[in-house]
C-alpha cells in the first residue's frame, strides 16, 4: 500500500498553490474524507447511463476514482471507515 505522500506525487501538480496542495489543507481541516467521496461520486457519475456504443467508460475517470480511493485509505490508515 502506498503512503499519502507517494500518492500525492501521482496527482496533478496544477492544484499546488504556493507550495501547498489543497488536499493537504482538506486533510488538516478534517474534511478530506467528504472531499474524496464526493470526487469519487463525481467521476463515477460521468459514466452512468452511457452505453459502450454511445460513450465508452472513461479510463481516465476510473483511474481518478482509484486514486481518490487510495488517498482515502492512506489518509485513514488501516482502520475501517464507518
């Protein structure tokens, strides 16, 4: 399992503001869990109701879902999320 810092390096650099990544701020404020879950829902919902002939599932969106899920796990440690 990757650490929080390893996973952050895989994210987009364009979100860094003054050397600070917003996800670090969200984590420090205790709101990262909600942000991560909302991001997962956002990327998943982009692919709802789209048949393979109309618009195939976005591989990029699926990778973002995985990335946010891994960040959420790393943020919470090994404990079970209620």
